[in-house]
C-alpha cells in the first residue's frame, strides 16, 4: 500500500456560531424571542436591558407609486449591519417546516446541529395524532388499521368526517385492492367512532350527538331516552329552542323535556375542537401598518421586544483587565462576544422583517384599501429578488410574524398566494379567487345552494377560468361544505 499526499480545492459552507444564531433568531416568533432574550439576560452578566425610550422607525409608502421612501425617526432604526445575511450564507441552510400555502421542500445539511431550526415552542398534540395513537392500540389487523387510517385522514378539525364512505372506499381500493367492500369501511368507521373524543368521525350533527348520548352517563334513563328521541326525530324543533312545542309533540312533562334539552346542550357539536383547539395562541404584531394623510406607514413594533445593551463596567474589565485572573478575563470576554452577537443578530432580524414588510405593503396596497378581492399574486421569489435575499430567508422572516393593519391582524405569510390565470391571461391571486367563491356562496339562495360546477361557470363569467376541482379545493380550504351538505344544514 502506497501513501500519497494530494492537494484538493473545494468550496464548503461553514456556518459560524454567529450565523447559526442569526438563522435561529430570524425564524423565532415574538414570544419565543422574548423567552430567548430573558434567558440571555439571566445568564449573561454583560447584557442588560435598555429602558431608554425611543420612537419606532417608520416607512412611508407613497400613494401614487411603487417606490417607498424611508423616513427614520429614531437612532434605533435598522441599518445595514457589518454582519449581513447574504444569499450565499443562506443557500445551504435547512429550511423550516413547510407551509401548506406553498409547499416548499425541506433540505437537510449535515453541518447544522440537529435542533438548530426546530420550532422552540412545544407542539401540542393535534386531533389526528390523538386518533392515530388510539388506533395503534385498538386495530386488530393491518387491513383494518389501514382503513381506519384513511378515515382518520378524512376527519376535519371539527371532528366530523369530511368525506363520504364511497370516497374513502375508492381511496382504499387504490391502496389495498379492488376487494375492499363498503361493509369493511363501515366497520372501520365504527371503530374510529369509539375513540376519544366522543362523537368524532361522525357524518352529521345528529350522528355526533347520538354517539355522545350512547356514552355511559349518570342522568336518569327517562331523560336519556327523551334526549335520544329529540335528536333522532325532532332536531328541527330543538333548533328553534321551543321547549313547549317539544313537550307537546313528545307528550311528556315539560320538566323532563327541559332536562333532556339541557343534556343535549351539554354535548359537543364539534368534538374535535376539544383536542385541536386546546392551545391558546397570543399574537403580538411585529409590524403595524396605518394610513396617514393618504400614505401607508409601516412601523416596527419594538415595544414587544426588550432592547438590549452592553453593561459598560464589565465590558471595560473585559477589554482592559485589572488584577483579575485569566479565567475571569476569559469569562468576561466570551460573554461580551455572545452579548454583541445577540444584539447584532436581533437588529439584523428586525432589519429583515422591516424590509420584507415594506415590500409586502408596496405590492399589496390594493388589498389594504379594498380587501381580499384585490389581493395580488405574490410568491417568496418575488420578495427575494426585490431584496436580493434567498427564498429561505424570506420564508423564515415571514414565519410566525404578524402585521397589524386596518383590516385586522395577518401573518406575513398570508400575503403570499399562488398565481391563477384569468380570461385575459393575466395573473390573479388565489386568495382573491377564494374571496369571490365565499361571496358567491354567501349570496346563494338558502334553498338552492350553488354546486361547484355552477361556481366554476359563475367565476368564468367574472373572467376567472379555473377547473371545477380547483373550485372544490378552494371551497374546502374556506371550511365551506359541499352544496348537498349546505342544503341539509339549512
């Protein structure tokens, strides 16, 4: 075996600790960053909170032009940092979890720590995870488990089944073979309907309530029997909240009927929300947008992020040590460097959010003035090219960041949507199309709901040419049931 010495030239991205921290801080939400800063204040003696007051910076977007003029009213306004996050620095870093709005792929990089870009907040168990866990310990065989899994995938956040058994059977046949029978699907449905929360995977409000009434209860049998009869046969009378009419129809004492009604009212019409909505999210807007004197103004909300500064006495000791030991000096210098990095990276985060928000307002001014129907199509690449940053940078800068506008509070990612061609071949926003679909359905005759095919034709008359399946997808994303279900719920 012969040993040789070769020289090889190659390029490799080196993520310094400072850059790793910058990547992580950029994608943190406001609440998560507050926690990060508080931990740093408690552990780093070189850091202290700056309680001096200042005015937040403002961007003025001109009314009659796409360009924006920056007017700075504070010395704390974002400026170009010596450490700037360039395209090349972001290109190979891992992307955060994809957002359903644009479905980007996720790339891995062996140079990154395993938890570098993880969401720091503990994700609570959602409804699907809750049901899958029960399925793992309940299914008798692999075939039943697969069928029940398809049913769970068709359960919406409310806990109701969003697909028909025939549709689920068709999916099952594609995966398990053509011998899947409707009886097998019904048996799998019966299994899932036994899971917690009671009433899950129900196909109607009536079925949801009946499943819950079949659970072991301590109410008197007479009240339970009346409640089941009311839900099974007199749900319309119950909806009118006419207890006297119910008592007369049932031929039962008013007190018993009233007790049965109260029992029904204690049930959960949307049982899934007991699981999926158990966490309360508090939104603190990162950016505020307002219209003043005919101009849109953007302000960073610095009040929600504590301002930091270097503790000067300790900093002087780190630069010019007195009679302290080398260990103490090294300790101070290390923490001084960490403090400087944190302050610089927070400023860089604010600067990036500031610039992204400015471009969003420039491009979506019509939305702010007219509403969803005027939303312009916009993707990550549009902002990235304008700011000369990588798409992953824009993705991190808009994740869990919120903008307060006169129309409400929106996540920055809300302003991004895919392109849909209209009759003239021009691009229009998918958000605007969904807005049109919602308006058409809101104005439909109560006794004659508009089908997806009819919606497609009505949109075509407005110059929006899209397929019927796309209309169905947009309708479902708005949480609007099909025309047949809308007619049944009237």
